[in-house]
């Protein structure tokens, strides 16, 4: 396990192996979303800008767009929502096809993130079609700092922060950080999974109003299992509860 947790009100940090480079799985979609929001701020994109789905965008894995008709058009905001809340790989690839990986990586480097990068995917095609365009690497410390910068408006405007946090708040996968927390705890986040990794990066607010940013990564679980009962998923769920509720 590698993790980094910031308590926003006090500055307290809890960490383990937080500076070790880890694969991101779909948590790389969070820095991609920040890059898109900054492009909107700069006037290079608009949240209403249309994107057209083509067959070459369809990739395996999570999401719904791969099952929809070629030629459909979606505004940028909707694609980002699908990329974040449903981790839709086809929506992500539709965006990356236009934006490119190099622009995202230049942005991350310019913001001072030395280890967080999007990388081209080289996996062979499977039964579900071609693999997604990108994979990623990061460290828990950098991913926690990135989300903290969004929440505190250090990396983007308050308007962009509001859009990003709204999409994170719509997250459908609630099997990790919020799983064992009481219902009155508020969670917004981005999860990621592959055959050898479970990850969750999110912000949690407790009933007293204390807010925490968490970046949790569990590599090499004992068995491979895509269900919510998988060892990696359960490990992060228990870890989140312990980090947030223990003195």
C-alpha cells in the first residue's frame, strides 16, 4: 500500500511510501480533467464545445459510449462527466484524440508535478476491442497535492474547481474510500482499477466539517478479482476508514 492523506484544516499529513511511483489506472483522468478545465479558463476550449464519436474512439473497459452509435455528438462537459463519474474509457479517448498526451504532460510539468504523466498504452487488443489510448504513473504525494490544489483553488479558479468537484461528487464507484464511512460523510473522488492495482483519490468531509484529501494505491493484491469484494478494494476501504476515524 502507498498513500498520502492531507487534513485541509490543520495541514496534518499521514503518508506511507507516498513518494514512490505507482501506476494510476483510471485516476490519471483527474489530472486530465484539470488540464481540460484550465484550457476552458484560457479560452482554448468551451464546456459546450461539441465532440463527435467515431468508431476509432471506442475502447474496451468501463463506460457506456462504446455501445452507442457512431456519429453522436456530445458537449465537452458531458464527456468529462462520463470520463469522471463512470470512468468511461471511450469518452476519455475521444478527448485525448483531440488534446493529445503531450499537452497534458507539459501542463503537469509546468505545474510542478515531476512524476505524474500520461503514457501511451501498448497493450494488445482484446475481445472488447482496442485498449484505451493512455495509462499513467504518479505518486500518492503528487496526486494528493493535485487534488488539494483543485479544492483550495491553488491550481485553478473557483469556477473550475466547482465544475471538477461536481463531477467527482457524481462518482458511481463507491466501493473504496466511502465504503465503510457513515452516510453523513461526504465523498467526491476518482477511482481506478486494473488487474494488479486498486486506487482511489478523493476528498472527504466529516459531519463536523473537517475535510481530508486522500490518495490511496494498493498494488499486487493476493488474488485477481473485479468484484467489490476483491482484496485490493477491501484493503483500501478499510484503510480509508482507519485513516479518517482513528486518532
